[in-house]
């Protein structure tokens, strides 16, 4: 995973950014906004995860988009623009196809944005933001975020250890494989329960959740964070004004209707593009500064 320049900012800035882009992505079904959000999500995912993100988009997200977009007109027949009829007599409308494409694009974009969120917003950042406000809930949420990668790693360790003694689930006949798989599941369950008990005892011994408990933090809200916060606030203000004026409005049923493009709507599109590409722009600027400094030496 590549080091992210945006991740070096204050956790509050990171959290507000991802909360804003995820909210806009889920609420705005306008095709221009969706295209901008998908572009920003893919660009940031590639910068954060490199080739692994590209493989993930092509292997999982692209087929998911096609399947969801094709499934909607098969079950939803609303709309006035009938393209053709299926064998059962149900119509396939242009509006249902466009809405299915928009819904699938929104679903895929949210998943990609969350992959960027997991790469930037680590569990210690989340605990820093919400540990004092809601200690129990923030601890549970932080543990859930770590659950999948940590347990997948432990499962691989158990599988490698079992394979060394000939007890892997991929070895032998199907009865032997089933036994080996059940044994691995038992080992994994035992480890998970012991780990949960150890975590609970460790947090309790450290006084987690007590009202007067203090905690160490390396995060400081400095001048750089204030500048980026002001920039984000200006972009969000433009987007909120654009939403109030209807720049993001679209109607899919019974017929597709989009508000005419104006100079102000173009400004709103540009503001949303800048917001979605903000981490990529910061990364590009930091890389340029680093190369410039190295060229002087």
C-alpha cells in the first residue's frame, strides 16, 4: 500500500471528507455527479492500493455493475419509453435501464470509496475521534473494521501450519478435507474467543471508558489542516448551494427529466470534481515537492 499524503492530515479532516463524499454519492443520482464520484473513487483507490485496486475494479466491480444494471429492467417495468417486450410480455423501458445503471454505479462507487476510507481512516484515528464521546461503540466499531483483515491473516497462518503436517483442507479425499476444514474452523473459533477475552481484559485494565481517563495522541490540528478545512468548507458550500438550486436534480420516472445546464451548474460540477480528486491532488503536489527537493541536492 502506498503512503498517502492525505492520510497524514488530521483525523477530523479525513473523516469529514469521506463522510461528505459518501453522503453525496448516495444521495445524488445525477449522471454527471455519479461519473465524477466514480472517477474520483477509482483514481484515489489506484493511488492508495496500486495494481491491486485495478485488479479489484476489473474482477469484481465491473461485473457487479453490469449485472446490477442489467437486472433492474428485468424486474422494474416503470417508464413511458418502451424499447421492446420480453417473452413474458413485460416491457423493457429506457427509464428502468437508466435508473438501473445509476443505481449500480452508486453501489459500486460507495464500495470503492469505502476501500479508500479503510486505507486512510485507521482504527486509531477513529478511536481518537470518538473514544471520549462514545467509548463502547467506538471500540466495537474499531474492532469490526479490523476483524476481516486480521482474521484472514490468522486463517492463513493456521492453514499454513496445518499444511505442514498434512492436515490442510486441500489435501486428501473429500471426507479428509471436510475433517481438516472442521479442525481449522475449531482452531480459528478458539483463537477468536481467546483474543476477544484478552482484548476485553486489556482494555478494562487500562481503564478504558472511565470518565477521568487520559490518553496519548500524536494528532495535532495545525495550519495545514486549517487550510485544507477552509478549502473543503468552500467546496461544500458551493455544493450545498448547488443542491438547493436543483443542479443535482434528476427525475427517472415516469420519464427522464434533467435540469438544463447553466453556468452555475458547471461551477458546481467543477467544485464536486475538485472535492472528489482532492486526495489525488494533494498526493500529486507532495510528490512534485519531494522530487523538486531531491533534484536540488
